C-alpha cells in the first residue's frame, strides 16, 4: 500500500519520508544536512556515499542545503515518532529525484577509503 508522509526516524535520527507499507514495516528515505554519508566497515575501511542534493527542504521555513540519502530503509513503525509533519511537501524540482530513489534507479556513488 502506498503512503506519503514525513516523520522523525528515532532509530536513525533523521527526518524521513515514508513512502510504502511492507507488513508492519515502512520503507523510508532519509533527509540529511550532510553532502556525504560515511559507512564504517568491520576491518577499518570506510565507504562514502554521495547524497542527492535537494532544491529545498520539504519544510518551507528551513533554509540551507539539504540532501536525500539515496537508499530505501525498511524500519518498524515503532521506530518513527507519532508526530506527523502535515504541511511538509517536496518541491516540484525534487519529486523526480525522490521517484528515482524509490524505484532504485538512482546510481549510488560508493568510494572506499582506507
């Protein structure tokens, strides 16, 4: 079933755009203020992912540069805050970027750092 809402992801500590129900879990895309996400690996290596820049934050009062993490996370409904951000919406220039991430057509740029 389809869903389109913004909530705080308590588990990942980011605002999230929830876009699909999978049983009792929700698919979501995270909104970040960083241009790069660093993933730590077990053997001391690091991987970086280039985040997708947004034209404007979904909250119309926020200023600055914001990014989407190009990955679909699947989290339990308990990991989201009960507060729903009703007046948030994506800018028309950002909707295509969101759609590509949802469909996994966005190429994720991984770089390995040792």
